[in-house]
């Protein structure tokens, strides 16, 4: 078993131009992440996706069920995964 893993954090729609926290260069970053993920998978290395999720009623972003929460725009580069963790303790 390999001692390597790829951890992918926050490829969520909030960071795209239509989101609440747009980042310059996000499309290039996602495309690069897709290449790294593909290489890791082809080598049999685990890929771990981390997605922010805030459930408090006054939260302005990363609210489950909203467009910004989803990773739909990144999915054109990276296949979707379903694991979710709603608490901050780990």
C-alpha cells in the first residue's frame, strides 16, 4: 500500500465567479486538481475530498442544498463523490 494520498479541499461552486466567494483562476485550479486526481487514481493512491458544509441558519455560504454548496461546476473535471461530514469535530 502506498504511503501517499491526495487531499482535495473545497472544489465547490462558491469559489466560481457566480458564487459568493469567487477566486481568480479557479477554473485552472480545478483543471489542475483533476490531473492530479487522475494520476493518483491511476497509481492506486487514495483521493480524499473535503467539502465545507455550514448548517447554522445565519450562515451566508456553504449551505447544504444551495448552488454554492454543490460541486457541480467542478464535476466537469472531477467525478462526484458523496461522503459528507456535518460536524466540526474529527
